[in-house]
C-alpha cells in the first residue's frame, strides 16, 4: 500500500498506510504537541492537528513521515503483555476440524505467535491483534452468539482478540483468561493499546 493523505475536515487527515499502528506511534513519539488525536485503524490512521498549528506545515511533515521508505515502527519489540489462557473454548474443536489440525496443534499455533495490536474497536479495550498463524485464519461464525463471556479469547479472519466485557460476538472461542482487559479506574483503562505486543500462554484450569 502506497501511503496517501486524505483531508478529513479543516484540521484532520486520514492517512492510508501499510502500518497504521506504527505510524501512530511515530507521530506521538516525534511530534505529540502538534496533534490533538491520533487513532489507528485497520488500513488508515486518523490524525487531528492541535488548535493553533500551521496546517500546511503539519501536512507536509506528516506526508514526509508517511512516505518515508523506513519502517516508522520501533524495530525493537518491547516485552509483550502475557495473557494466560485456559484453552477450553466452545469453538476449539470446531476450529481444529475446520483447519484440519488437532486441538493441541491449534493451541500450539495460537501460543507460539507474538501478536501486535493493530487497532482497537467494537468495544472499549477490544484490541485487534495481528500475527495469527495463517493456518488459523477463519471467517467469522455464520451465526454470532448473543452473549460472549468477558475474558473469552477468540480468533476471526486474520486476528485474535480478548473480549473485554460480555457482549454479542461472532468470533471463534478458543479459551478464556482471568486478565481484565478494561478497567476504568486505571490511568490507561485498556490493557492492550494500539502498537502493544501480546503473547498468549497456556494456563491451568
């Protein structure tokens, strides 16, 4: 994907970029005072300039950063957030059957990857984690559940995620964790934020 800026109002842009989370991190690290909001998505990053900034100058700087040939993400992977998981999800056996793998192989593949939060959406604290092994890429369930328990660890398409609260959902449930993904009393309520790295580790029941 070739980076491209699209105007999004008088002081904002949608930036198409192959690494939206990395671009967002670079913007915050290098020029945080110039921007009021930076929100990565699946393929774009919403960038809102702060009041009083020179729009033309900010746009030129942003375009140069986005079009840089260098990876804007930090090349050093920080310590991943570890999420202990009990692999007893309601779709674990179905996922194994659909992928032609054994249940143990599904668990091994899911726990062997290092994931990165590309963006958050759907619900507060719901991070879309890239890095899922291609063997586990499955479309969402044909019939979503009316209620998925909080802490459910799931996969869909090329992502893995943890449901931070009980909600409807159509992802395939592999297991569950006791870790709280969202707490409003924390300085940063979301445990997993865009750009964060995550690993799932097997836990005892």
